[in-house]
C-alpha cells in the first residue's frame, strides 16, 4: 500500500533563504517513548527540546517537516504580550492568574532571544523593538494606555507623535505610536530548523512525513498510528498543530478559526529606499482591527502582511489587496517589484488567548496564539515541557475544556462578515 504524499514546503521568501534543515526521516517502525508530540512547529519543537534536556524520551511527528506550517510562513516578528493589556488580564482572571499570564507573555520575547543565543541558532535574529502605530485618535488613546501599563511594570516604552512616527516608519499614514523595546525579528523557518537541530542533538527524535491518523488510549498508554503504518506508544501526548489542527481529537479543530494571513515581499530595496522605511530596524504592526504588519528582512526586502480571503490563494491577483496597501503606506516604493507571495494559517480563538486542554489522562493540547506564535509558543512550549515532565509549578494559563465554537461550519461566512465589519470600523474611527 502506497503512503500518501507528504505536503511539500510551500514556496516563500523563508523557504528560499532559510538555513538548511536536518534530516527528519519518516517513522518506519513501531517504537515506545515517554512523550509523543504531534506537530513540529515552535510549540512541539521547544517542548521536545526541553524534554530531551531533562532526559525524557520524546518523539515528534509531523505530516510535513519542521516549520512546514505557520512556524515557517509567518511574518518573523517576535512580539511579547497578548491582545489584552495587563490591567485587562487582572480584571478578567484575578491578581494571581492575571499576574502569571502577564509575566509569561511579557517575558516571551526574552525567552526567544535567550534560547537563540544559548543554542547558537543562525536565524538573522535582531532586537530593535516593535512599533505599533495608530491611524485614529481612538486607537491612539488605547496605545497610550497600553504604553502606560507596561511602563508601570518597568518596560522602557516610547510614545511617538505624528512627526516622530513618520520618521521612524517612513509613512505619513499614522497619528502616533508606542514602541516596545522587548520585541525583535527572526527568519522564522531558520528558527524552527535550529530548534529541530538542537532537539535532535539532545536526544529527541523527529519524524517528518509521518501524518498521525489515529489516537487511542490502551491501558495506561496512548497509541498513535501513522499514515505509513508505523505507530508510537507513549505515556503522554501533546497535540501542537495550532492553525493546522485536524480532526485527530474530536472537536479540537472546531475550537479555532484558522484564518489565512497573506504576505508579500519586495525585491531587495536599493539603499536610498531601504533607509526610507523602518530605518531603525524595528518590526511594525498597526492598531487596526484588521492590522497590517511589516518589516525588512536581512537582505533589505520589505515584507507586508495582513488578512486575506479564506480560501487558499491560487494566483498573484489574490495578493493584490496587500500590494495596494504597500504602496498606500509607502508611495516611495511604487514600482518596486514583488518577489515573493505566500500565505499561512493563523489560529484565532474566541477569547483571543492561547488555549490549554487536558481532556484525558496523559493527553495535553496547546494552541491558539492569535498571531503572536513565535514568542508565545516558545514560552508556553517550555512551560508545557515542564508540565509533561512532572516538574511541578502551575501552568501560567488556565486549563480549560475543549469547547467548539458554535456554528463552526459556517466559519467562512462569519469570518468574511467580520472582516467586512472591521474594515468599516477601521475606516470610520
């Protein structure tokens, strides 16, 4: 019986420029491990790394290769925090839980760059900060409150007025901004490949092209079967598919909206244009409801990303809305050719928070980063490894039941309606 073809790594700037990956051969024979992880993105790779360092036998399985999903397709921005500000988290969850979430999310970018340095990962890591600009007075008031809350917690934030934000970004479309110095940038696929290499060097096993098709409990252990016929027996299992979560566990895919995020990248900019856009090397995502995010890569290409149609793109015209946004923000780049176009799935949750589930003994699930996966998956992947290793300590985010989003089958309809509504609000405010 022929095994189904593994998904190919999609064409993108990151696929074209990433450091080489290690061999992750398909699982060909049955084996037993302490922990099996489904998904070789940041969550699964970071968890496997820390488990292996703790001397725990761990195996990662993926239908593609490390970084095949959102971990190799995102915008490369390492941004700390959550969609909610610190005071909102405390009001929602109380002081103890709120502070734990604030500490974890607020320090998440620190974890990324510390891990890159410790492991010596070659991924074009830079740490020049994050600019979040506002296009309306209402949005700017919200950013001022956000900046004040983080300043009160010791972060050396900046507030920019209209002339200052125009100088720092290179666009006159914004009224002001705040700057978070904790943030930075990576080549995301190189980061994923570096994590995979480090995990294997420390004893983890990673098998690509090994789609998990079955998950069942037998006695005190879990049995994972793959499309190629081989299986894994494990005491504990972590499901870490995020925006590419499938139906392996009933109802889990329906807890998320897997929205498409589209990205375009120009050819490397000539020097005079390179210095006209984000000359300080910061990353940027604005305060719209349907935000735009942009940065330069190591070779001076400008990347710009944002929401796109729900279906997978098929032709260059599917990115036309982003190309219009690019020249609308940066008229000086008119005529600069677009060199790469690609997309990936962002896992959106109803409450805009990461979700942690433990629906059965020995089974954990961690997903739903809402567009901040590089930092959050790195931080929470480490916390999950500690939990799977039985090292004690409370997980910083609450453990919740698996709850399907009502009428999830209509997600294309209400996602499209929501996008239209948010575009209207962005235009009015």
